[in-house]
């Protein structure tokens, strides 16, 4: 069906019609509490679509941390265990060890993974647990209202770094993906973003690679996704994608850091 | 299976495996370490997994994940390690995840921690405190049964003495009756159906409207805790209480000495008895109240500065005076076997308390 859209100043004469439903099949319809311009659902959509494409729905068990994205524990239509703040990698370890044929992924934000649970993600990677750890990194505690995390970039203003993160006062951001890539237990490590269509496509490719490698028994796989948080960054929604590109991607280089097909030289 | 002469830790580990435990994670710490060692040795042979966790936080997290898939899982430590696990223990109650947590407590004893916990909010965990190895073998298995029956963490309370003393024990399976089907577990098979499972301390299902949000979930959990406490029959051992003027209350290894010493004092002709709570939660309050109707005074002997005495006083409810005759008596290491675990010393202590109380009351 084609729809002709003509400019008009009057009210619409034709009622709204559903042209196509782009809702991912693994998403429950439910109210959410995410802000306009949030990057988390874009990343989550890519993950949900990839689970659907790889037919993992009836093999998937997710472990979700605590943050703005915790609502995905309910809205994702796959089995989920809700973890405490920082603890998702350990729960995912227990799940995978008891269900080795399942596809097991963990979902954490930067506060959850890099602040509260840094030790857990490092050890889980070092053990080479056959799970996929997903980090939604927006460099801020969005849920508490915009406070500094371990991944807040230098100069970034937060509610407890009012003049911007200053290395002399607040230390340096932790490039978690780079740390994990150093570990022998990590098979695949990639860092992507969702601030433009090209990066969304890159995110999808990384999810595909990580998910396929997990199911092939390659070991621990890790995908970090830089996401927008205009609310927590205290900027206009429309500015957030560029802010991510300028400020965050300048600190956190995008790309595949480790892949079994390309062993480090 | 014939009885064997074995170390407590080994019997406890064998009892866990006999109960069907297939996942264990722990961080080494005296006197819990040998339980972990034996689980690491035993589990691979039955298709199970034992992980030497990098911390107590990770140990209980791993066990949480394993239990969420329906496996019988356990973790443990000493009281110090359980201090680190308190957040998870309280939230496991809210997530309705069955898990057995073994506390091989150090000399300071952890009655407060076991029965009240250091976690947040309204939660309860049944606590089983055996007096010796044969009882430990049964209670370890009962702990897994209770955990599955009530979908709740259950604490098994041992100590250095139980872990390291060698005794004769017959590790055979116990049958405690039918259990509800585990229809709540995540097995990964439910995606894309609109009915995928959620195991969460924040909500019971993916559909929040089912229980009017987080507040509704907390109310549901609070009711569950009350139902569980009502539903578990308190376990208690008593001796000579029907004609006792003076009754000593004690639990665990300390009660083993009290039981023996009270027997000796009975032979001397003293009207004295003992009560030994086996479930520290639910506490056998009714039995202690019954004993207090007859006794002229009670005493509490525990190796700390007075913890269980609070529950004894609540149970006695003013019917009789309750005196604390315990002490924080530790060996040189601080986590070994109390110097008070000595029949002569305890005999003097209890006899003196009896004499003082009886002269005061009469």
C-alpha cells in the first residue's frame, strides 16, 4: 500500500494507519521509564533482534543488572534472572555452568559493571566463562540523576563533578574493554556505539559475532556499547549523538579489540 | 551405607551431594575451607560443578545463578564471609530462590547474624544448628528440602568443632516428603512466547501489574516470610525439664557439653535440665515457655557476650529469671575450639549458677 502525503494546514482527513510493525519479536509491550533520547533501547533492540535472527529465543537466559535498563528484565521476552548491582557476571556464571547449552548474556551499565562490580567482570572474563557480557556505557549514573561513574570522561560535568571530571581530583576513566582484551580468557571484545546508523549497524555486527562465538564454544565474549544519556549529560536531546561522538568516542575508541579470527600480532 | 569414621567437613560435603546439590561455590576461610575442599573433590564425579570463587560476593552470586536454573546449589563461609553475603541473602528471600548457605562459624559465634542477619528489609531465613555429626548429616539434607519447600535461602550453622572433629557418621539419603514442582525456574526455553520467566527480587513475573509494582511485591514477600515461619515446625531437644527447677538453654557444639554436664549434675541429685534449640529460626519459643512454667530459673550458655538470650527472654516472657552464664571464651587463635569446652570447667560454671540462682529465688 502506498500513502500519499500532501502538505496541508488542515486536520488529517485519513486516520493514522499502521504501515509496518518494527517492534522486535522478543519485546513485550510494556510501559517504560526511559527518557527521550536515551541510547539504551537502541542497543537493546539490536541485541533482541540479533537473538531473534540467530534463533536463540528458546535457548536464551539473560542476567540483568541494576540501572535504567533494569526494565528490560521485564520487557525482553526471554528468560531473565535479575541480579543485584554489580553481580550479574557471577549469576551468569552459575546459570551457564548449570545450563551449558543455553545462550547466556549479562546486561550491565557502566556504574553496575565498572564501579560496583569491576572485580566480577574481570574474573568472569579471566575464567573464560562462555557467556556474552554486554555493557551499556553512557558514562553516568542515569538512574540516580547524573552522577560520575568510573567511565565518566575527563571534563564531563556530572552532579558530583560540577566543574567537569578532573583527573587530579577524580582520577581517570577506566577503559574496561581494553582491560578485558588483555585477558587470555576473553575470546571476543568489541566496542561500539548507537549514536548514528553506521554505529548501530556496527553494534549489530558485534552482537552477531559475540553471540555466534558463544554458541560455538569460543569462551567469554564482551560487547561494550556507548549509549546516549542527554538527561544525565545535561544537554539537549538532539545534541547527544554528537556529544557521544566527540567526547566519549574520543576516550573510548570504537572497533573490535579482540577476535579469535584475528589473533594479536 | 555403613557408618564411617570421618571428619565433619567431609560428612557435611557428602551429605550435600547426597541431597542432590550439584553446584557449590566458595572462598577459602578457616574453618569452612575443608567443606569447600571436599565439594571440589566430590562434585565433578557426579556431574556437578564447584567453583573456587574470587570472593564471598561472587560465591553467593554464582550459587544464585545456578539455583535459578533449578539446580540444588549451595555456598558457605564463616560468619565473617557471611557478613559479606548479607545483601544477597536478604534479596534471595525477595527473589524466592532456594539456596543453602553453610556457616562454619568461628569461635565468636553468629547467633545474631544467623537469626536476624545484617541484610536490609523484611526477610527471614530458617537456621539449622546441629549438635553433632549424625545430626548434621540429616540437617544438611533437610536444609535443601526446606529451601525447595519454601523457595528461600536456608542457613546451616556449624563451627570449627563440627568441621574438624572426627566422628562416626552414616551418610545416607533422608526422605522429607513431596516438594512443589519447580515451575518457576529459568531454563531458557520460554523466549518469544510472551511467557518467558523472570527470577527477580523486584518482581515475581515480567508483568508488574500482577502485584501492583514493587510495593506490592514487598508486601507479598513479607506475607511469605510470615507463612514460612508459621509453616516450619521448630525443632528442639530437651532433657530432664519436667521436674527441673533450673534449666540451661544452649545450641550447637556448646549444647553438646551442656547436655553432658547437666547429666552429671543430675547424677549429683540437682534438679536441673537443659533445652537445645535445633532450629534457631523458627525459634522453639513455645517449648521454652512451657519449660519456664515449671522452672524457677533459666540460664543461657553460649560462647559470646549474650545473643540467643534475647530470644530465650522473649519466649520466657517474664515467667522466670533468665541468667546469662556464657562467655566469650576463645582459644589462642580466636576461631578454634573454646577452652570452655571442658567438662570440669563447665561443671563448675553451671553448678555455681544453679547455687546462686536457687538461693536467690528461694
